[in-house]
C-alpha cells in the first residue's frame, strides 16, 4: 500500500496552472488553448485545491482500463499516486469484471484516496461482447479533464515528474496536441526490449495520420479533444483490436506531437495474461490486418480518401508479408470488394486465390514447396551459420568490350548466389524482429552521453538492401551506444515515405535515421558524425556488406589496447618505388594480420571503409571538416582523405588481430556504378592521391620515413631469427 496520505498528495495542488475561470473556458474550447502569464500578486493569491469548493474538473485525468491484473494493478496505482504536480489530477479506472482480486485492490485504494480515485466496475465483461459492449471509453473521456494520460493496469509509470513535465509543455505550446516519451519492455530473462515508438523530436499531425510515427499510449499525455461519442468513431473503435493505432491516427487530426527526452521511460509488460500476449501468432496477424482495414474504412466514410487508400495498402501489405493466416469469409469479401469497386485497384491473382480458396491454396503450395526442396539438392545451398564467413570474391575483370560477356556472366552468377544467401538470412532476420531485442546499449541514466557511435550512409539505388547491413550491425556481440544512418533530404525529399518499411521498422531496435541537408556523398557518414559527436569514438561501415557478429568487438578491443591509433579490418599497404614515389594504387597489397614480419600499426596502411574503421576522438587533422577542400582534392575518395588527415595528425593506422579481410556483399546490382569501379578500375584513386600529396607535400616525407623504419625493422627481425635461407 502506498504510504502517502491523500492530504499529503493534495497539499501542493492549486487551482491549476491557470485560474479556475480560465480552466473552465479552455476546457470548453479545447481547440484554442491560450497561454497566459500571471503576475506575482496572482500567484500569491492561489489557494490549495479543494474539490468540494469548486466545480472545475482536475486539470489532468489518468485513464486506466484493467482486467485480471491482480499481480500488477498496485504498482500501476502507485505510479499514478507518486506524481508530483502543482495542479490537481484524478485517476479514473474501469475494471472490466475482473475475477482474480483486482477489484479488491482498487477498492482498497479508492477507500484511502476517495477524492482522487474514481472507479467504474462492470458486472459483465464488456470486451468479450465486442461491438455490443458498453461505450465505457467515451464515458471515461466525458468524465475527464482538460488533459488525459493513459496507462493500462498491467503497465506503470516510472517518473514522478512525468505529468508535471508533460502538462507544463502542453500549456505553453498550444500548437501541440500531445507529447510522449520513451517506453521499454522488460522481459522475464532480464533483457530490455523496446516498444513500438518513434523518437523523432517533433512530428506533424499528418505524420501521425499516415502511421509514420507511433506513440506508445502509456507514455502519452494529450488534450481531451477526441469525441468518442461520435457514432462513426464509436462504431469503429469497438471493432478495431489495435486501438492504440487508431487513437494515434485520430490525434493527428488536431495538431503536432512532441517527444520529450527528459522523462524516465514507462514500462510495458509482456505477460501470459495480457490480451495481446495471450493470442496465437496467426490471431495477432489477422487482428492487425482487420484493424488496418477498419481504419481505412473510417477515413473513407470521413471523405479522407488519400488516407483511406494509404491504410488499405497497409492492410494488404501486412497480409501479404505474413505466413498463411485465418480470416473470415466476410473479411475477405470486404477486402476484395474494396479493392475492386472502391479504389479501382488490380487485385493480384495469388492474393485473391489465397483469400477465397484457402484450403486449395495450402495444398497447391505445399506441393510447390516440396518441389523447391527437391530442386534445392541440385542448387547452391546457403549455410546460415557461415553466411558471414564464406569466401566469396569477385575476380576483377577489366571493363573492356572484349570482356563484355564475361562480366555479364559473372554479374549473373554473383546475383544468383547472393539471392540464395539472403533468402536464408531472412529467416534469421524474422526471428530477430519477433524477439525485439534492442541492438544498442540503452543509457544507464538520463543525460548520459554516448561513447561509441556506428555510422553509415546510403543512397536511393541501394536503400532497399541496406537493412541487411543494419541487421548485421544490430546483432553484434558488442553493442554500440548508437547506430546512425545519415541520409540526404535532397535524395529522399519525402523522407520516411521514400524509405522501405523493412528499414524503417528497424528504428524500434536502435537504428537512428538522421536527415542532413546537401549531399556530401560517401562523406556523409563521417563528416556529420564528427560534427555531432566529436568526443566519441566513431566506427564507419559501408551500406552493402554483412558484418560478422564479433566485427565490432574486435575493433573495440583493439581501441582499448591502443586508444591513440585508428583501427580497421581491411587495409592496403602503400608501396614506394626506388625513387621514393608512390606506385599505382592497384599494385598495393592487402594487409592480413598474420605476417610475423609486419608491424600491425603503421602510417603505410590505408584503411578501407568496407571493412569498418574506428576513429578515436581527436585522431584526425583539423582540415577534416573542410568540405570545400575535400570535394576539390578527392570528391570520391573519403578513405584517402581520412588517411591523409590521420597522418597529418600523427595518428597511425592499426589492423586488428585476426582481421576479417573478405565481406559478403548484399547488393551486386549496384556494383557496376559503385565508387570502387571508378576509383580502382579507372585509376581515379591515383589522381586523388596525387592531389592530396601536392596540396600536403609533408605527407610524402612521412611515408618515406615510415617505409625506411619498416625496412629496418624487417631486417632486424630476419637477423634475430637466424637470417638466410635456413629459417623455414
């Protein structure tokens, strides 16, 4: 039982952030919420709130629905009563005929806090009645005050300043309809799983209506603006299983929403007794498809045809992406009719066949699966456990007319091999998405600064494959503090709408998508990261490679052992001719960290971004951020520019022990236009190197001195082992 008395909770309450008259006015005109300033005399005359002396509703109402939550309801109520506010609040609980003792706990708390807690008890379970149940949600909102905060009985709040912070923000920003914050899901085994929420700092109402932003209801505080007694809203709310998705969309019609980062996360419990958790997978999918379809129908009847079309597409795509599920014949008929008549779309034959004849569909496709399995015994097979490590190397064929057909055949073989491998990997990705494990380190406390950033970028031609790379980064054995994908708003003018859903959904597991103006091409991943996180260790990765699970762990271990060097997996060894000049780039050799005669740290190594490179703080020369300079000297050679900046700063490049020197490429379709084709095959790297050495002549002196030291060390090593040909 919570120890604070009712009088102790109410002792800090005043009439509100505004006077009682102002509260009454704004409650009746919720679309026009003025922000007023009070002078000192007005503040001094505020009186302690007394519900018996005023007819004004409390400023904020906490709405809670519960059913058989005897193990959790007390912690939920304590989270409500712990709120420290300067304005009155109330708790409105609806118990849907619980049979496990939940009502007893609510009654005990209601008896102790009668001025704060209002409870509605049902004699029959209303949820099981579906559309025939009582409209209790509309009743609760009619009872509520100016602002509403939501939390179900099996979830709880973790920050006593949550409501004070959210209401104060909404009072001073009338253009926002609501604000929300972080939410986490603790699992039984101790893992922290993230709920479906987006952490964009500010989102438009249209983004909410298009489902580009999702706010977890247990973190949301919003204005009481939705009229749930509206027959159209009430009709669909009672039929939509995913009510939180519908509420998010409805709120988008009233204004923007804001993400507040200064509030501790709320907790969302997954347990066997939960309404969502207790469903079988196929029932969850069916309910999701049905809910999205009903939201589409709501917007169609509201004459919002663009939104109706968008939600219908979401419903269909959700259906197509999943395994065979059970939908009623009525649902199928409605979906087909809507496709054919309402939106004049062409219904794919497979989809229609699957919905109308599910039994026959299963038999035919079971036969197809058997044939595919038989055929697989004669085809390329993909070992999922070794997918990262399989040696798969494209032999470079010069781009000439004589080799035209050879290159075409090679590209076909590469694409076919990659297709089979990625199909096998998709099963692992699906398992990862279902598990929901966070792929980055959650902050230990509020305001904690990140220490390790993984940064990458992409462009439109490759954006549909980049989620394979992001998946490999999210499943590393060592978790970074952030994984950031930098994208140019010039290349993706519609932002999230231009990105594939498979990529956007990975934001739930730790991926951050950051938009930047202009287009620095390959430099986006390092320049913007250096500007935003100058005191962090930054690891850059390419967007078309799969990274082994311990790829980042090896880089971090090397960084801890030697924090003053740059660390990488892939590197080329620079070579000088007899006159002390650089030989052509294509004649350099790769560095494999197994040679006992080579030093693994040197100025003569040029790190390759494909293998990933870790840059410690302050490891690069001050000119590194000069965009005018690097776009003039080496516009396509970010690796060369960063190597030059490291040498000028006096930072050596280190190849990690047991380094990975081959990586699985996920997108061979874009390799003909990839930068390495121009830089390597057409010799543009030599042009960019010459530009750099001309502008910074001291670099050649550093290289010559490093080459001399390397030669001296190798001679000493051979001498120490006995020299000559006797050593084997």
